């Protein structure tokens, strides 16, 4: 993704990993494999890998720089995290910090970290391993969590009775473990702030509630200097869901609410000047939603 630059804002994408990740029916169980043939022209090979037949996904952090602040949105999987059921994520080692430094940002420079939701692939770099302990990666940052989201996952991860949810046991385990190693240490260090719908980080940069994928799922809106950008997190996981907004992911906590939120989102931003920056769209990631004969499609920004 080319940096998005205005007089007072710079948005960049820091990639932790990108490549073929999930079979279509694992991520989007309501879609039939026939959609791959129907949309092959734009889908392969950038968004669907034909040899492995896996959806291509990206895990990345968006970095927003203004004259006042450095803001990170979503922090991927992280290094050294114990994720035994999740392949490459288990004790992963990527040059994420080195790549952040290469953009001219030291860990101490980060003022805010906002996690759109508290799933394992959005919170990992909240903490790093230091002498056997998980400590906040960004020592001067305030970590912003939607209050509703935090309350849900705190209860989920700490209730000795265990959670009541639709997930299979390995997913349940990783959601609990990741909260404990990537969110709780930040809260215990006094670096978290619980925020509500409409919270402004600074002028023209604010949080908006978009529940469904998780109970307190939220997005980040930017409207300033003529730039209209929406960091949409996991409201939409894959560009196929712009064409089929009624299709929720297998990881959505409330698939029906997620469906409603996604449809409203797609209809609201279709044919607008809003630049959409989703959390998992493969390169080039950013683009606009346009209407297309009664349906919708995603037009990537080059
Ligand atoms: Zn995600």
C-alpha cells in the first residue's frame, strides 16, 4: 500500500505476514467454491491462491502520524506467543519492530495503540517478552480498548467457569491465552484506557462502534484535510464479502449482527469518497466500495 499523505496526516501499513491462509469454507462457510470460478478474473492470484486454494490474507498494523501523535491500529500476532494450535503463529519471530524502526518510529514514539477488537491477531504486539515477562511493547503509549469489548474478553478469559460461546476448544483457548498475555499486562501496567462510541483521539480521528464480529468491535474514522478514511478492522475480512456482504466469517461472535453491521457499512460507504482500510485485505489493501448492478465491489487504490 502506498502511504496516504495529506498536509497533516500520514497513514502507512506495517505488514507482519501476508500469504495464503484459510480455505474459503473455513473463513466464509456460507460461500460455495463456485464463487471462485465466478470471480476468478479479479480474485486470483492476489486474493485467492489457485495452487493451494487458500484465501490470501494480510496481517498488518496501520500507522497514523499527525503533527501531534503516532497512532497504531491493530497489532497483529506478535513474537514468541504460545499458540500451539495455530501453525506459524506459534512462537513466531518476525522483524516487526525492525520494520517499524525502519519507518522512523521508535517504540517510545508511539502515543496511542487502538485495537479494533481483542482477537488474537489484533493484539499480539501490545506486549513483548522481557526477561520471561510480558510487558507493554510501547512504553509511552496509551492503549485504547472499547469498554464493551474489554469487559467481554476480560470476563471470557478470567471467569473460572469458562466461557459460553460458539467456538471450538482450540479457538476458545487461544482467545483466552491471548487476552492474558497481550491485554492483561497492559491493563496491569496502567497503560490502558477504556473508551466508548464516538471517542476522539484528536480532531477528525475517532472511534465508532460496529458490533457483531465481536461484542465491542469498533472502527477508526478519519475525516480531515479532505481525507475520508475508515480503518474498518474485521467488519469485512476479505474482498469477497464486499460482493457478498451477507456472508459472516466463521470467527464472528454474533454472525447475524455481524451481517447487519457489514451490510449497513457497505451500503453506507458505497459510491462515497471514503477510502476503506481493512485489517486483512492483501496488497494493495486500501480501496473504495462501488455499487455494481445491484451488488457491490471493491476497487483497490493503486
Ligand atoms: Zn482479524
